[in-house]
C-alpha cells in the first residue's frame, strides 16, 4: 500500500513540474506521453487530446490518427535545451467533407 501512495505523490509532483515547464494552456489540449533527458537536453513528447473543442460541437468530426510531429525549441531550463515534440490529431470533418486539424489558440 505504501508503494501505491508514493507513486501517486510522484505522479502529482511530476504534473506540477510539467505545469511549470509547459507554456500556459498547453495541458488543456495536449498530454505528455513521453519524456527524455540527458545532461544537455529535455525532450517532452505531447499528443493532442481526443477532445472536440466547443467551437466545433456542431460539426461531425472523426479522429484519424496524427500528423507527423513538429519540434519546437522552448526556453532553456537550468542550462538544458527544452524541445517540445508535438503531434496534432488528424480529423476528418464530415460536415465540410475535408481533412483538417482543429484551430486552437496556444502559440
């Protein structure tokens, strides 16, 4: 039981740190699916959540995987370069009969 409690605390601590590292608003639309670090770099891998924003609620959308990832270099943290590897979700908008990604105002 003690191991479970310490994992929960560790998970909460990691979430707090991620909130401090990621630009504001990113966690609303993306989840961190992986991270890697070495002496010089921190890499965070983010996938767009499978959630349709309210402004698209009247459209008939279907998620069809992801576009290739895009890498953005963010501000360094404690001397380490920070790279955000972002995968946007690929949507088919059956209401407008086209493939697209959703417009979200983060960057």
